[in-house]
């Protein structure tokens, strides 16, 4: 029997490549002499274009075009040299045996095709993504005869590929395995045009009549190498029975190839990563060390995310494929994967292979009880495993349609009632909307049809999704019994927790998430099945005792204390961040400086003061909330970072306003680590349908509010985000933008000035007069489902929209925080942006080493490397919003978003901290509440608050030595943006 045993070896380089050329020179030699001349001419003419490509930090995989699938009969090929563009002999284009062109953002390709007969056609591209290291895939659009043939053709997404840089996992200082750094690779593949959500079973099918058609392809984002373009007559996948009939061959014999799933040869999504599993049924296993021994889980859920495994079989014949898999993340839920061999779906049953819920690991052969017999030729093959939503596509599309229907109907009702709810008022809704009952019943009937589909997918098992579906239907049927009461029952229809809209909205992301964990992949002969997963009882008992005893050992990254020659750094972040920080420091910082660093996960940042009192504080702490440094510094617990000579020049990487809350007199006790932003988010589709402009000032916001509110919509402000204390984060911008200051030059409250009073009055009137929402429990959800199509929010909302709202991708945009127009014509749009900070403790015995570490950590090079590794290892959900402006500019997000954020950061201004400032923050919130909820006179409320604030400020000034016996003995300095700018400008003088 020929066997490939598991081991810890990557599947990236299998034995044998099926007779492919051994190097690029052989491929290059296949070009004729005429093409060589064209190469020389192209190199001379396009040297400027070549240089960025040559220095691109991506890796090529040679000779992969040999695995391109064969075209179906009737295929029309449009070669790159017929597209009318200069041929681009990019270094990696040598791996493609035909002419290729290099297309970048804004490039346009037009070609004509003569279709012999009417029918549906699919479009395929030979392509390879190139360019700078990025996680943003190339995107394009396709028009046929001057129009988009399908709505999905407006946004076409092409794949990026990544691979491990090593065949073994590196180890951290505690012997635990950590993720292998990823690198981009160039892989030529024949890519069909698919919907951007990758939810359809088949590629996009374009209906074409016989005759001549003009195709117009435009590159809308990034760049790629483009070879031939193909138009193929659409052909559905054959059934398994048809496949077996067309591939008759003897069974292979005595072959068992075992691939460790955590070592894919390459993948198209950086979020898919190895994870640790402590089950005794997985390999490898270690009692004491953390091994990354499985792949996927909750990191492998998004449709279109795929992993690929290269392997070689020693003989031609029929094989079985078996997965050692586990899906215990979502109870009573079935996940699906599309299986490809050499980039092809061999038969229909492989287009969506079900993986039901299981409580433990199982060996699951493709075909289960009657395993599929798959024909493989001798030599190299590529197995692809891709998340697919195809079985749930109908339900997902139906939910989206119903949500739109609910929204439209709710808007009609609100426009009739004026959005006023009076439980004592009776409405005859049938007089205004005669078909209201029928529309409600039609919505319920639509949903009920899909309940049966979901039930069949899950084999009749009642999942959480099915229960929510049924509750939504019951709500709608209840409303249909008495439609006249709809105005007072919208909380069961379109608004609030438990409404039909909310229930359906919660089902969408659940159906779109398809978790699965893999341990092993077996390619084997029918006569050589893998061993079943069986753990002897004695083994389980022994391992349980060993784990129990080991649990008394210190937990890595959670034990405090460092060696005499180490800097101790506490980090207020999860373990995956700390793992990467420790790796970077061990590989870069320590070799460069000779300074050793020990990272630990911070127990609780709110107890840092207790740690100082107990004398167990570290040298440095990272990820500290922005309100903590001042409270520690004023009590002499932090080191003055401005005492270092190069501090003023170092802080040029920051926005000046970001340091204000860390300054006491002329000293600075923290530096920003990450940075938030407040910008305007808007739905292009809804605002466009209403014919409303995107407001740039608060006056323009007020002007569009009546039209929004007429349809039951509104504008979100940060003040609407929940009840309770309205902190400086959301209130201070109003003060700044009206030209007021929070404090007078002597450190007393500045809220009594006319400018501040006007700011607070507008802050309250936004809700009492203009009707902005008092509370928005979740702006992201309201924005996503269209009930609040415009408003101000922060980085958290940006991440969610970028990664978790595929259904509105391309339908939303960003603009600056609205400006306040002052009487003198100035437009101010200051906003806060505090996130996390870095601090050094005053009692450190290694101040110089700690400052060297902080400078290294916040340097542009380190921050860029850290954010790059985060994304490559964990996906775009881990975007790192560095406070280093230079590093943030390298973040792989759309340029139009980056421009808005960086421009808004020019207006970043943090509220300064002074003795007693907490009382002003609290009273400013109380004033807003008194005006909005109690109807208090703004001036009276502010005057009363100023008395309370100043009394507390004086008390605190006395406590911290500014006043003694009622006499000011020490002048207080109120910092400003100009203060910090002056430090930066004078740093080198």
C-alpha cells in the first residue's frame, strides 16, 4: 500500500507536477521570434509601468496555467493581443503561454463577439492578480451593448491568493504554535464572472441573441494580468450518474494520502486560518502545548472563501475523498462547501456538499453512505473547498425582498399617520391602503414557502433560524387579522426588538455564516478507507488527569512579572494581538536594540491604580482607554514622556489634537496608539431615491430632515447612541465648532460663554425642535436595513459595514463630519477621536529602554508591519486603526474612504483634562437631559451647572496643589492644538 502519512508537512509542494515545465525559461522559449521583438519594444515603451510590478512584494507560482480547465464545445476565445491594448510582459506573465495585458484601475477593454445562436452564456477570464500587497481584490464591471446585462455585472470580484511562508508553524517563547506569516502569490486561473456575494450556484449567465454584441469591461479597483477572455454556452453541471458513466476506470488500489487541513497549499481569504482544538481525536495532539492543528471554525464562514490543497496520486483510477470534519458551532444547522478538482466542479452533487451539525469529529466521505467515485489521472491535482451559500440563496433573497416590502409598507403607514402614535386614536387603514391585509398575507405566504425549504435543508430539525422565521410569520399574520391597528402595532412589524423586520434581519447574517472545522483530508482508494475516530476510554482518562495537573501551571501571557533584563509590557487586548506583538518584538526589536520584552495580557485596566499601589505595575502598558492616563498621571503614577529629548520630533506622526487629553501643564503622560473617527455615513440608494443631497453643514442637515421624517426616516447623531451619560466624546465637538472653549485660561468652566450657550442650545434643539432620534440602539442595524439612511458614526460602524453587510456593498458612502458655519463665515468640523493609548509608569527602572520600545512600537515601519500581519493572518475584520497617520495611509481600504478619514483627522481635537473635569463632563450631560426631557431654560440650566462645576474644580485644584488656603499658588496651563503644533515645529531648533 502506498501511503502519505500525516506529519506536520505542508501540502504546498506535493511530489510530482505531472510533467509541467521545470522552469520559466522553457515557457519563455515557447514564444516565437516575432513575439520576442514585441517584448523588447514593449519593455522600452512601458518601463515606467514595469518598475512597480518588478518590485511588487508578491510571490509567483510557476507553470500553473497548465491546470486551467478545458473550454466547453462552442467556446469563443478573445485573445489578449486582439484587445487593442499594449501587451504587458510583466515578470509573472511568463507563466502564461499566451499574450497577456496588464489592466489597472480605470482601464477599459472593448471587444465585439458574434454569437451563432440564442442562449445563455458565461464569461471566463484567464487572470492573475498582481500589484502591491493588499487584501482588496481586483474588481471590474461588464456591459453588453451599452447596458449591464445583469444587476450583478455592475460589480465583479476577482480572486487573490495567499500562501504560507513556511512549511512548519513557528513557536512563541512558551513553545506554543503561532500562525505562519502569509504572502501573496500569483496564480493564473480561469475565473468565471460571479456575483460579488458568491451566493449563486452557477457563474453569471448572460442571455444573448444571435448576432454581433459589444462587450465593455472596465477595471474599477486594483490591477491584474489579463489573458484570454472566453464566452461559453451555459451548461449545467452533470449529475453524479452521468459523471460516472463518462469516466469509467478501474478503482485505484492501496492508496491513502492524508493531508493536514491546517496546511492548505494556498487560499483566497486571509481570514481562513488554523485554530487550536484540544480534542483527542485530532492530529497532532499535545497535552501541554497549544497546537494549531485544525483549520477553519468561525474563521471560515464567508461565501466564496476557499482553501486549496495540491496532491499527487501514484496511479490512474477512481478514488474516494474523505474529510475529518466538525460543525458544532451552530446547533441544528447545516453548512455547505463546494468541492472542485483542478478548478472544476465535476458533478452537481459537489456544488453544495452538506455538513450537518455534529457534536464530535467524524470521518465524512463525499457521498457519505455511498461514497462518490472520483476519477483522477496519475500526477498532480488541486482540491478546492469553498464556502457556498447556494442552498440558502433563495431564502436569503426572499428575506431581503420581504425586508424591503416591510420597509415600504411601514413608510406608507407613517406618511399617513404623520409618524405619530396615539393608542387612543382609531384608524381605518383600509380606506387609505385598501389592499393592506392582502399585502400582509402575501408577505407571510412568501416567507412560509421558504420555511419548508430551510426545514428540508436541515432535515426537519428545528434550528434557531427556523424558530425566528416562524415568529416573524406569526407577527405578520397577527397584524393581518386587524390591519386598522397597524399604526400602533408597528413594534411587531418594522420597529424594535421582536418585530418581524428585526427577526428577519437577525436571520440574514446567521444564514450567511457557514462554519466548518477540518482536521484531515484523505484521498484514498475504495479498498483503503481511513481509520475511524476512536479514543480509548483509558486514554481519555489519563489525558484528563494530565490536563488537570497542568492547569495549576502559570498561563502564558497571563502571568505578571518579568526578568531583570526584560521590559514588562501589559497589553489590554486579546491573545491573538499579544501573540503577534511578542513575535514582532522577539524578531525585530530585540535583535536591533538588545532590549528584551515580555508581554502579558492586562488583567483589568480599571485596576491599574491598585497595581501601582501594590507595586506590581509593569514598565509599559498598551491599549489603555483614553480616560485613564490623566487620572494616573495627576497622581504621579506615570512617567513624563516629554522629558525625553526627542519626544517633540517623534510626535510628528500624530494629529496634534490627539494628544490634548494626555497633557498636564507642559508634560505629556501618554501617546496615542489607535485612533477613532467620526464621519457621516450615507446610503447612496436611499438618498438618491429621495433626491436628497449629502449635507456638508449642520444647516444642510436641518434642511433635509423634514423630507426624511416625512417617510419615517431620520438622521443619526452620536448623541443618539444610547441613554445615560453623554460624555465629552459626543458633546465636546458642539462646543468646539461654535468657537467656544471648554475651560477658561485659569482652568474654570467655559460653558458660561455666549458661544458655549449657543452650542448647547443647538445640541438640545436638534432633538426638541428638529426631531432627531433621541435613542438609536444600534445605528449599524438601522443603517443597514434603511430606516436611518444617514448619520454620524465611528470606526466600529465602518468595520461592520466593510465586513458584515455584503448586501449593501457599493450602496453606501462616507463624508466629513457636518461643519458648523459661524457668523464670520468660518466652517468648523472638529470631532473627537480618542481610542487607546500607550503609557510608561513612573516607577520603571528602565525608562530609556521603555521609551526606545515605545518609539519602535509606534514607528511607521512597525505599525505597518503589525497591521499587515493582522490582516493577512486574521482578515479584514482585524483592521488596525493606528494613530500613526503615516501607517494608517498604508491601510488596505478603499482610497475614497481613506481620504475622508484622513481629512477628518485634520480636525481631530480631544477635550483637555484638568482637575475636576469629570464634573464638567457629567454636568454638560445633565444640562442636555434637563433641556430635552424637562424643558428647562438653557441659560438657567447652564448657569446652575457652572456653579456646581467650578465648585468641584476649586476643590480638586486644592487637592492637587494648585490652591492652598484659598490662594492660587501654582498656575495651571490649559493646553491647545496650537501648543502641540508649537512643540512639533520647534523640535529641531
